[in-house]
């Protein structure tokens, strides 16, 4: 045991001897560097004098020699950086002046501490002095990093006052502000952030230029700032970038680091920061990978809290993020776990129009492939909520998301009956002839789903649905034609509707045109519509006259279901071979 103690003492003495030796070398080297490299520059005279005084003082310290050796090594780096700063064209700039002042203050503090450490019996306490030395060391480390950043970015080589074009001025100013965000005092960084926000908010072109200079990674790091004000402004800047489409890929490149920081902001107390974080997350969540990350990292719960108690604007953006997340089926269980449906239905009935629209869009995605979720939404008042939204919508064109949810809900027979009972059939007829293609397509989808019984098929036929659907068969959009044929195939199961259809001037002709192989749509619905009226000799003649046989022969060769059966039913007509070659 005694032998081990002696060995330990020897090791400690050797280590102290090594530190002291290297400390003396560092100080000697520093003196030489100062003499050789420091330029004559009046603005930096105080810095030079402090460095010289500190260099002369540090070899005489008696306390904490190891720590002073570390300080000496850092001081040796300053003359070269001081020379670079003095020789730069903008050494008199505010950025350089603030840094020179900060370094001078740190050197002054270090000089006072060095004089104090001459006495091995420290006045004021050993722990306090040790803490002060550590603080000075940390400041020197930061100053060296800041000076290195100035040299690397080259901002002191540029001047925004000397550029000729607006674009170049924005570029130089952006680089200057980005550097100021990373060095200097908290007050200086805050001022730089305010200037950056003004620059970004002027127009989208500025955003493109600033982003091209590399501001996004800097802003992402600032989201981890201990200063709530700086964090909120960084979120605001990121949200501004997120609304410029051509810049979104730069945000995507930040990946999980940015997403995690934004989710933390959602959990903060700042309503302003939460709103801006939601704006950024809404842009990020259009990527499936990002949506998964947000949904699996606690984002859903935080967003739902905002939907319940946030500002009207933040509710709208939060619901927009949730709408995107709900498009990923694998994270639907997270919505159930967070009891999302009642919150979304509540927002759909009470928020701003945008918030209502996004909440309904989220519900639409949640129920798209989940029967149990459809029943849950219906039980929680989803149908009544839809009816209220429908009646208060500013225009028919804004109903697409609501009609989409209605279609998804109607695919559940139990919910479809509730929809019919809520008098939605009358509302549907109105939107089948509106000017919005998306609304018409979704409405035709609802018609198909509601044709689950003869009663509802009869009710829709008598309400005048068929003429509107026939008009949709002539639409330009292939999807609209196909959905209209699909709706008609359901309604035609009721005999009264078949009579209504045959009375439409272009009904049969339009249905036959859908058989054309060149039209890229599902043929089974048009075949079903035509087959339903094939028992009538008059209708068969009209179908043949419209050129159906030529189309059907091609469809038979393509092995399309139902084509051969329809062709054979028409083949029984005595005039078929005379009309076979006719096409429209």
C-alpha cells in the first residue's frame, strides 16, 4: 500500500513538472509571436497591450499552473487571428468592433486573475478563483472559434455598401447576418435575428437568396437556444422559409434534428412559437418519411392539444399537420391512442373555416380504409358535424373535403343509413352540377355508396340525379366520367331509373363512348349500365347504332369482364351485322 502511494506521488510530481514546462514554452512562444506578427493598428492597440501584459504575467503564476498552461496555449492562437482581423477591409465594422471589445474584456479579466494567482495562498477562496479561471478559458475558446468563423466565412472581406445590384446586396447582408447569429453577445445575436426576419419577410426572392447562403442549418441549431426569445424568432424564420416551395427541400435535408426541435417547440408555452412551428411542420409533413417521424415522436398529442386550446390560426395549422399525418395508415393507431376523433370533430364544428376544413380532411384520411374508424366518427357526431359544415360553407367549391369524408363514411352500410336519414340526398343533387370538378367526382362517389337499397336508388332517381350524371359522362376528366358511370351502374339496378336514363338524349351514346379502348378508364361500369337496358329492343338498336359492337370486339380480345356477354346480347339483333362496322 505504501509503495502504491509513493508511486502515485511520483506520477503527480512528474505531471506537474510536464505542465509547468509546457506552460513556459507556450508563454515564450506567445511573446515571440506578438513581436513578429502584430500590425500597427490603432483600434487594436488595447488588445495588443493586454496580450503583452498577460504574456509577461502568466509565467509568474503560482496557483493552478495546469489551467494557466491551457490559457497560454489559447493565447498563442490570438496574434494570428488578430492580424487577419486587422488586415481585413471591414475591420472597423460593428461586427468586428463588438468582437474586439469582447476579447479585450476577457483578456482584462484574465490579467486580473493572473496577478491574483501570483500568490499561492489565494485571497477570496480557491474554489471561486478556479471557477473564474474556467470561465475565462471558456470565453477564450469561444472567441477563438468566433474569430475562426470570421476568417472562414470571409464576411469581413465583403461590404454591402459597395455592391451594385439588389441581389448581391441581399447576398452580402445575409452572410453578414448569418455570421452575427453565431458570434458575439446575446443582444447582438438577437439584433441580427431581427434584421434577418425583416430581410426574409420583404419578399420570396430574398428567402431564396438567404437560403442559398446556408441559413437553415444555423436556424436549426438556434432552435436549441436557451433563450426563449431567440428560439421563437428562429422558429419564425424557419416557418417563413417553409412557405416558399422551392426552399422546402432544404428543410427536408435537416431531417430528424429539425423535426425533433419543432416538436419540442409545440410543447413550449409560447403561443407565437407554437403557431410558427405548426406552419413549418405542415410543410415538412408533406413528405411521408417526415410525417412518420412526427407521428411517432409525440407530435400527434402536442398537435391535438393545440387544436383544443390554441389560437385560431395555430389550430388551423395544427389540423393541417394532422391531416397530412393521417395520410399514413401505419400511424393511425397513434391517433386512436391520443383520442383524436372527438377533438377533430369538435374543431370541425367550432374552428375557423380553414381549421374546420383541415379537421374534416384529417377525418377523411383516417376513415379511408378503416370500417371501425367510420363507425367511431359516426358515433362521435361526425355526420351532424358534416351537415353543419356543409350548410355554412362559403361556396360549393369549398365542399370537396366534406364530400370526400361523406363518401368514405357512406361505404359503411350502417353509416350510410344515417347519412340518408340526415337528408343528405337533397344536398348531393346540388353539388353534382356545381363548377368544381373535384366536388362533382366526390359527390358521384357518394351516390354510388348510397345506392345500397332499392329505396335509396329510387329516391335519388326521383330527385333528378340521373340527368346530372349523364352530363358528367361527357366531361373532359377521365376520372369524372368513370365515377359518373360507377354511380349510374348502382342507380340502374332500380327499374324506374333505367327508364329515366333511356329518356336522356345522350345517355346511351355517352355510355357507349366509354367502351372505347382508347379511353383509359374501368370499362365494367359502362358495360353494367348498357347491360341493364339490353333487354329493350329499342335500346339495343341505339347501343348498336352508337358503335358499341366494334368497341366490344376489341374489349373481348382484351379479356375485359362482361364485354362478351354484352356483345352476345346485342348479337341477337337481326340487324347487327349490317351495323357492325359503324363507330363513333
